[in-house]
C-alpha cells in the first residue's frame, strides 16, 4: 500500500480521490473460514449458508459495480470449512465482523518445485518384493489404488497413460473427466480416470484477458503435471527417451495404479484457493494418495493451505506426499513440514549424461548435458567470460551480453538467478555458438542436465573456477565441446541434491524434516507436446518424454511407492505407510559409504536426507511401524498452544478439548526424533511401535549418538507376542555439561532390529534455534 500512497500523492486532488478509491476497492480472492458446525437449519446446505452470508455482507458495504457476477468462487466441503470469494478490502473487513466467521485470509501463491528409477530402487526384481507374493500380485492389487496429482494438468495422449490390459475402473470412484475447450472426456480411460481444473483464483488474480490465453481445462500446457503423474503411476512404455538420451523402458513407481489429474497450477503459479478446491474435490472423488509437487515457504499450520487440506485427507485415510522445496543447500529452507504430510527431498540416480569441455591449454573437463542437436564440429572456437556491467554478463541475464564480444564463441555463464536453459537462449540470441554453465558456491558440485537449445555443458564449481580463470587470463582462450550420451551405474549414488531444501523445521523444531529423499535429479518421464523440452516458448522441438530435476520429481516417486504399500497393506493408515518408508530408508550409497551431500561433497545429515533414501523392498515389509491417529495430531496441535479456533481451522472439528495434550510437540509418535535442548539438559520422549511383521518377534535396540549426548532407551528389548500388538519405549536424551556453548547441533539414530528387520529412526540434536 505504500507504493499506492506515493502514486496518489503526486496527482491532482480529484485524480487522487478517484484513483485511490479504485485501488483500495480492487477485488482480490479471499478465503473465508466459517464456523461450520453452526449452520442454521433454515439453509439446506453449507453452500446456501455461505452464499447468504456473503450477500448479506455485501449489502452492508459500498455498492458493487460488478453486481451481476457471483462473488462466490468456491464452496469447500471437505478440505476446508468455508469458501473463497472475490471481494474488495472493505467487503472482506465486513465479513470478518460476522459472528459466523472465524477468519478471512487473502489468497496466496505457491510455486512448482521443479526410466532408470525402477531399476535403481529395485522394483524390477521379482524375488523378495513382498513377502509371500510376486510382483504380479502387487500389480494386480495396485489396480484398486487411485493417485490424485495436483499440478499443471495432464497430456492425456501421452503413452504413459495407456490403459491396455487394465481392468474396469473401481466402482467406488466418484470423479470425472471434465469437458474443456481443448479437452474431451473421451480422452480419459481406465488408466487416466479423472481430469479436472480449478482456475477461479488464478483468473481472479490475473484478469479476464488471461482466459483466452490459457483456457480453463485439465490439459497440461506446461509439462510439469504430465511428468509428475507419469513418474508416480505411468504405464510401461518401451523405447522411451528424450531425443535419444536415457533410452529404455519408462514406467512409473506404481504402473498399474490409476491416475486422477487436478490442474491447480497456471502461468502465474498455484493459488491457494484453487489448491484447496482441488484437494477438496480429490478427497470427495475417492483418491487414495495425493501428490503435490508444489509449495511456498514455511508458515504456521493454521495459515498453511496445503497443511489444512492434507489434514482432511489424512483423517480420511489418504496418504499425502509433498515436495520439500528447491531452496537448498540453505538451512531451514523447507516447505510442507506438517507432520501428517510426507515431506520429500531429492537425491541423484546412478545414471549420467557426460559431456566434455576441452580447453586450448590442453585441459579437458567433464560435465553433463542433454543437448541433442548438431554438434560444434571438430575445431575449437573462442571462449569468453563476459563480466559486463555489474557482472550481469557473467550470469547471462537477458540483454546482458555484447554481441560483438560473444559472436561465434562459447560463453561461460555463471549458474544462478535466471533459468539454466534461458542462459543458453541469451547466448544464442547474442550470436554465441555454445555455452559452459558453471556452478558457483551456491550450487557446489551438483550437476543437473538440461535439454539446451545450443551446444552446452554444465560443470561443477571447482571446474568452473578453473575455466573462468583460463577464459579471463589467456589472451586467446579456446574450447571444444563434445557430448557422449548416457552412462549407467554411476558411483557414488544416491547423493543428496544441492538444491534439495534442508532442515531444521522452523515451524516445529521437535519434528524432523524432510522425512526422506527419493530420486529427483535427471528423471525421465512423460511430457506435454504443447511445449518443447527446455520449457522455453520458442523451443519448437516435440517429445513425448523429458528429463527434469527437482523435489517435484522426487515427490511422485514416493507417492507411487505409497500406492504400492497401500495395495499390499490396504488396512494400514497413512501414518503407518509413512513410517514404513522412513524406518527402512537407506543411509548408505552404492559404494557402502554414508550418504554424501552434493553441496559440498561431505557426508550428508538428517536435515538434508531425513531418514534416508527410500527402499521399496524393505518398506513393503518393515516389521514395525510408528502409527498415529487424527486424535494424536490434535494433541500435537494442542501442545503448540494454538487457540481452539486455530485448531478448528486445521482439523475441521469444533469443541476441541486440549485437556489431553502432549507435554511437548516431540511426544507425537513420529518415526524420527528432533531433540531441542534449549535451556534444558534432559529431554525424554515416549514412542509406541506396532508389530506388522511376524508373531513372536523380539527386537533389540541399538543407539548411535554424538559424544556430546548420552542416550538411554528403556526397555532395551521389545517382545511382540502377536501381529498388531503395540509396545512402548522411552528414550532419554541428556546433554553433557557446557555442550551448548560450543556445539550447535549433532545427529544420531535409534534402531530396533532382529534377524529379519531393521527399524531405524534418525535423531537430530539442537542446542540453539538454528
């Protein structure tokens, strides 16, 4: 509003009045939280009540110049108690005065978190997949599991959604394929069983004119939604590749599960009102798993749209997986940290796409690339590193390169600020013939391959520094770029991606996040043919598959694996499935070493990888699980000292009684531990394990802790007489004297094991808030 006031100040008095009135009266989308359980009986439905409340509020404010339009955008039924409406500030304030209204919140914007993986995760093996069952049994059981993907929509013609051999759609399914200007319900089938779009919040924020440019339909014109949907549950597609790269058979994690696409993301992002509407509809439609590769920054749970919708899903037995975000390696950069959500970070695969830069000083450096066009020939060309004005040229921002300096040459571009593929376009538009994309300290040695528009090689920071130094010091620097296709069995892998967002969880320090990591670097999956593989508007190439990186890619891996677990164990709660995936995760790579972090090359820790890298085989038979009910999560919310109104907003339950609360948020029966000492020396948590393995099982505990902490677990052995039996244990963490003055954090683990199973929980220790 400060900019509005400044603008008005410099105008003539009359113009000041008219323009300021218009700006303060401009309509926006607001989400209104209602006292759901106090609906008067005179109204047949909650929607009728919401409409009446809205109209009553509008009559008390300034006359609406757009009175012919209905201000009610969405009426939520499951994910939220309330509605979304188009209001000006005065109308929103009037609504807030109503006794029936608990809160009014302005719409917020979330962003997307942008073949080989089945083998890498061991899903192609027939033996030992699921105790007593074959892969065929699991595939057949998966036919009844429905994965709802909230994203940019779907490209229904993709071969990843072929329904050959699939049985009839489950009778319980209540969803549909909506008709759109470019989408026919006939495009859905027994694989892609639902496709809906939610755009009212987007259109409200972006203006009427945008509807012609981006029609309201479920069709994916971005590619992201098709990629995530096919990663989770794409059908088998032979001879898949990105323009020759990563060739082989592409398939999702649960290739016989069903897919329902909910388009909630548009050109300007993903609006909270649309996301809530999508979650609301998905829950009503009957999905079993929800996958959301999107998010914003961390916020209290009562202000977190995704957390609120996910609570409603969890309460109905729906597993919810969300991406952790791409703001790593910065600490405390996580999104989607609610404990009832599976928060997923990203790691690398054992597949790479090598490319090389051979310099005029006889040094040859390796990098990665997905460039598939005509090469540069055999002769070296000039190399330039253009720092330009304010170093904008070194980053290759649009318009920053001097054509006279870069024409006919390969340009070194620093990674950062603008998109990686856009940098290549900037080079090409200025007359350059190639690019070396060089990492800086922020991205370290992590290499992400891209489908560039011109010959380009991405290199790590160390190599980048050497190339930058050569280009800046040699009077006639030259380079030759060449590309070598696809290589497999890369070691070490997995490695935690540098971009993957990190803990600690700043919303609730006593809950360790992320939960796990999954494959998220250079992932091949289905793609929209409405846009080229680079995602740039002038990329005219068409491909049915694309290679992308991000926690957006790791999230649907976990969503698909959750679908497999749900098929194998339909009686398990979403919390039990989460526990199985977490306690069986790997903390070693394919060289038997501890997981490493691409950001610096050192060993990773649970703030980066959570419980570890998912292992589907072990997760299908975890032995023990840490389960939690909606009532447990309410006790958790009570321990945060939230008011009854805020707890009602999250849980959709009135009359919440916080007399039964956890003494500490860390008492939630979570599969990991985050111990915040603060001013305390002793922290004590109790956990309950449920036997989902064999009757008569005995487990013994093993503790790993830093030298700064003493950990005691009682009892040291747990005996389970029968399947389904629950046993309790208490872990006591004691900080040694004076440690907090010199040490800020540390990590360890608590593991229960026998001959058949290892049930491992990571432990993070903190002495300060960060």
